[in-house]
């Protein structure tokens, strides 16, 4: 099959490969065979999907979001992080003890992700095993790929949202046993954050990570009050990241959201150990957490990708998340003189940076299953003659899910 349109890929940070009127040649299973500057005159009888003047972009990776917070998007934005968790997040997440409620919410969430062209995720569920399995089912049914984690949380929660240590360990094993039925959604160990897990639970998680080769996700240095709390709980640790490292949870494949207040030493530890930092600009602004030093991270060799952080963030459509990241970097630039993110860089962070975490290649990776969206920018394209990089920039700022004409995930068209 041939998929024709204006191809824009981001193989490297700040680099765009543009093929106006180009096409992707796909195998029957959706594997990318080659990128061509134009549709061949003889297609050998293969079908052609011609999307005319539309933009054909890489689909998006949301590397940090909370599935059970989806019902409360846009609520509680006047509170700092720790108050927001107790007032809004924990009570809402407690409702996911009901699998029927979970099914209703997660089906809607999965549909909205696909409608917005997000085909890869790294997602928190709640601490409920059955609800987490429902989330994985709904994402897989919708065609989304990636990782989902049952939250581990045996202290500092809420009366209705906390497990005993024994229950947390037992339920983790029950959940992992059930995860074998999924093909495209895989498990990731998920200590909510250091204050929510006892030493015993963290030790158990570290043992599981080592024995089963499982990746890890959590939060890091998001908020000043949070960091002070971590220091009080672990006085033997000089920095927040060490509270994960001492249990074997700081390793290649670990995903740490936010890193707003990560200093040079903490960033060096991320770069040295292959830890992915997920920048959640909208959430960090909404909850007054701060503005992450993304440029410093990139300069110092830290792998960085983007996350919506629903529901601290109120934007689920990743082009809007990318635009929010650009704005946040400009706020940072005005304060410290660092270079702000360009549209090409934000597009890379929303696509290829996440793809790499899943073992995929750069841009439209030849030899791998296609992940792509087709975006019709005619509604806001303005004067004729704009270059493809200019059209991409405008799409990040002005497009909406309704502008997407097709979404491909793992080589299959899912919208």
C-alpha cells in the first residue's frame, strides 16, 4: 500500500525531514518499507491512500498521564500539588474500585486518545487491580500501545485509597499474572511517588523489577513542598532520585515525570543511568510547581519526552501539549536566558523522543510498523505558499482532533 501526502518527520532534535507530495510504501502488515519523494507511476496494483495536500505526521506519544484522573480534567487548578491530590485526585481515583465505572471512563479516555492521534502511552492507573486490567483492555481494544501501571501506595493516601503493604504486594502479583493476555499494552511498576510507599513496598518493587526485567515509572522533583517531604522521610538520601536508586528502581527504562527542580547533580544521574525525564508543562503551570529546565536536560544528555499529565494538565491533545512546552520554555528563557524550544524540537519531543523509549527508530522508521496521523490543516492554513515547517508550527498551535483525517497505530488504521 502507498500512503500519499506531505510527510513531515523529526529524526533528530530540531531536525525536520519534509517530503512535499511524498509517500510511505507499506507492507501488508503496515510495516514501513520505504519513504519516497513521490508516488511511483507504476504501483504494481497496490492500493493507494491519497490524502492530497494534508500533512502526514508521526503519531504522538503521551509519556505521562493518570487514567483515573480523566473525569476531573480542569478541576482544582487553584491548589498546589499536595493539596490538589488530597482534595481532588485521591477521592476521584477511589471510585475506580468499581470496574463498571472504570469501564465507562476508560473507554471514553481511550477513544479520545485515538481521536487526538496519540498511539503510544506510559500511563498510571489507580491502585485497583481489576480497574487497571479494564484500562489495559480498553486501550488495547482502541488500538493504543504502550505501558500501564497499577499504582503502588501503602501510606500517605486517603482512607478510601490506600492498601496495606501485604495487599499491595499480593495484588501486584495478581495483576502481573493477568497481564499476559495483552499484546500491545504491557505492565510497568508504578510506585506513586516516594511518600506513598513504605520501605518494605519499595524493596518489593525493586526485587520485582530486577527479577522480571520490568520498567518503572514515578514522579521526581515536581514541587518544592513534595521534595521537602521526601527529605524528611529519607534523611539518608541527599536528593530525591536516591530514594528510588537505593531500592533498585533507578535504571535504564525508568520514567520520571516532571523533574521541575532537578539540579545539575540529579540531571547527571538521569543521564548516567538512562532515566527518561517526562516534561509536563501544562500541569507544572496549572499547579504552580515551576518550569522544568528542559534545555539544560537536553544539553546535558538527559532523554526528554512530553506528557499531558492528565489531570494536573488539562490538555490531552498532544500538539497542544507541545505548544504548551514551547510557551513554558519561553518563560524559562526570560528568567535564565536559556534557549527556548522551537516548533521542530517540540514536535520531536512529542513523537520520536517517545518512540525511542518503545524501541522504535527515528521519524517514520523503515522496517517498523507505521504510527502516523493525517492532519488536514486547510481550516487554518492561511495564505498559500507556507512551507511545510511553517504549516507544522501552525498545526501545533491551531489544530484540533477534528482536523485529523486518519490515525495509524502499529501499522493498522484505527481511525
